C-alpha cells in the first residue's frame, strides 16, 4: 500500500531543490518502515551466503596472516 507523504520542497535561488520538510509523524513512520526492513534484510542476505565459503584454516588465523603481509 502506498501512502502519500505530505512534503514541502525548499529550493535555492536557482530553483534547485535543497531540502524537504515533512511532519514529525510522517518522519517517524518512515523511520519505522526503514528500520523494520533493515533487520530482516541483513539476515536474509547472510542466509544466501551460508555454506559458500569453504575455509582450509581458522578465520582468525587467516586474518592475522593476511594482515601480517601488509607490513
């Protein structure tokens, strides 16, 4: 379902949009929607990668070895 966001666009002297003003209630709703989408998205992306990397050494040892090569 799409909801109309009541906004005012602030422009500069060249009529270029610079800012948007919306009500606090609408902003809180946007934040709530964005936050709820983030949590599930990260988990799903991680699930896609499960079992893909097959390491022949411990991850921490690999990290230490790679970092020691930078010096």
